C-alpha cells in the first residue's frame, strides 16, 4: 500500500460511520475515557482542517448508504444539525450498495478466504471474532465490507485519497485486506508539530 498523503492533499475522503459518530460526540463527556476523548478531539481537528477556507483543494466527502442507515439509530435534533454541518464542509456524494458493489465484495472476500484461510468455516471465523472482542461478528463485518466495497471502484480510478475511521479492530483490517488507504483516529497516526498540532 502506498504511503498516506498529507491532509493538505486529500480531496476524495470516505467518512466511516465510527468517524462521523466521534465527530458528532462531545469530548467533555468523555473525561473518564481519555482514548475516546482524544479520538473525538482528533476528528474535530481533522474536519476543521478539511473545511478551512484557506485550503486550495475543496474536499469531496463520500458517505455510504450503509452509514446513513447506521446513523439513523442516532436520530436527535442536535446530531441531525451536526451532520448537516459536516456536509456543508465540502461536496458530498452518497454511495449506494448495489449489484456492482456486491460483485466487488464477493470477489474480494472469496480471494481473501482462499488465500488466507482455505479451510476455515463460518463458525470458526465467528468464534475467532468473539475471542477478539467483536460482539456481533456477522453484522459488523458485513456492514464494514459493504461500506468499503462501495468505494473500491473509486480507489481504482484514483478518486479516493483516504478513508477515516475510528474502528481499528474490524474496519481497518478489512480495509487493509481490500488494499484501500485507511487511517485510524489516533494521534500517533498523524504527523504533529512541536506544539502537538496536526501538520496540515
């Protein structure tokens, strides 16, 4: 996989559900969870950089229909308002999950299974996931794979610079398996200046 581009060079950006949820969250309510608090603050910093009027590149955000479905569970007026704020930071394209995306997913999943685990069963996969802390293997993995298959063709046509996620346990490994540029919300994953600010 190629090295991650600088934030100043990002144009085509997929926002995963977990990233959007962190961006919409209030970090002051997470004082007892410093990791979550840092994720939330980092998501807000990144969106502030991407929505800056000083940027020469206007961001093109991708949000999948799968993510829209997941966010509907969070329906409250403040969250709806903040989603609109995200969308106003740049152009937004809603990507649907249809026949061509399903075909991409089937080919990718089959190739991965055949190469990595030719004899593994669905039950073995589920048990392995439970051991690693996944509460709902089937739902999480299928939704994550669908989200990523929605953007695979964009990547092949050089219209994907980065995928932003907060999910290191399930989403990131699938993105890596699909050879997509993905970064997890962690300060260590972003270059910073001497004052700890993200380098744009």
